[in-house]
C-alpha cells in the first residue's frame, strides 16, 4: 500500500508523464483489439468494420474521459480564464463544433451505418468508418452506371450533414433501378421494335425476375411508397436536336447491370439493322477474318 500511495503521489505531481503512459496503454489496447477483429482475412466484412469502428470510437471516448478526469482542475481554471474571450473561441472552433453536432445528428437520425451505400453531394460510396469528426467512404462509380469501386477513399467532415442532403442507397447494393439511353440519328418509326425488344429483355431477366419482384416488394414495404415495379420499361423521346432516344429501365442485380445493358444495346441494334435498315447482322469467324486480311495483304504485295 505504501508503494501504491507513493506511485499515486508521483503521478499526481507528474501529470504529463502519466498522460503519456495512459495514451500509450490505450493505443496498444486499441491496436490489439483491431488486429484481433481483423484476423487473417484480406477483406473486411460489414460486422468486422462495425466492430473496428466501435473499438476506435470507444477507445477515443475512454481517452477523453480519462484526460478530463486527470486534468479537471486545470480545465476549470482554463475555462474561467476564457470567459472574456468565449465568443472568439466559439467562432474559431465553429467547424469543430459543427462536426461534433453533425455526428450527433447522424446518430440520432440513423441516416446510415457502417457498410451502407450513401450519396453526399456528388460523392457516392460505401461507409467504411465514421467517428465524431469525419466519415470515410469507399467511392463507387454510381453516376456512370457501373456500380464498381473506384479504389478511392473519400473522407469528409460531419459538418457537411448540415448543408448537404444525405441519400441512403443501401438497397442498391443488391438490386438497382438501372436506366440508360440509346440515341438514334436516323428518322424511323422505332415503336414496332419495342415488343420484340421487351421479349428479349424478359429472356435476359428470366433467371432473377422472381427474386427481383420479391425484393421490390420488400423495399416498398420498408419505404412505404409505391415503386415502379420490377418489370422492364421502355419509352421513346427526342432530344433538342431532333434525334430519337430509347429509354430503358431495368430492376436488376447491381453486379449484372452493366452486362445486361450491353446485351440490350446489342439486341436493339440487331433489331434496328434488320427491320429498319434492312441489313442483316454479319458475324465473321476469327479464321475467316484472318484469311480475308491475309488475302488483302497478298494482293497489295
């Protein structure tokens, strides 16, 4: 007990040294916990990311509480000395205060969680970490319709939540309303092609149509709104230059959106060439193409 009393008296007199020891111990504990949660996996799951985020936030909160208890008397004296310049301090720390309150606003409204897809301004991505000051997302190429990770990590302050709407796109991780346009410069009646194109789209979507319909109903019940549905939709419009545009909307698995778009574009161009331009699609085998190129080369030589 005598040694314990001496140690307490020593650390009470040397608070700065004790602060360094506390920070080091908490940092080591945090590293051990994160390494244990990470394990041997190369890619983190949503649960692992949640626990890593909780560990970081928990250790940071613990450190703040310990520092406040340890330096409470000094903080009180410092706060009293700041009474005359309180307004200046508030103005200078405006962004920090907004970040803290933005974090509280996010937590209270439950606008998003770790692993969900969000859109903040022009930035879209999957939330991989959030704390009291900032939120970190793994960027997704959403605006170009590929829904692939770009490999970029975006970190923005939580104060952004007060000035920019936050869109939760979590349901798009599995299925998405994928829309694209096909522009035709030729003047022709495209409406007779729509039934045949819809039939081909149904063939492409046959293997997941039932699951897509059920998932669409789940989203409707969760959101409480009447969504367009899982059936493909096609309509024709014109641009300001008078060119015709075929608009296609699909409700399909997110990872297959780009593949299906390419197949549908190919189907439409095949129908357009055969029925409108009266041209049959020609497929040249690799051997025939090489033979034709060789023949042209021999003739030129």
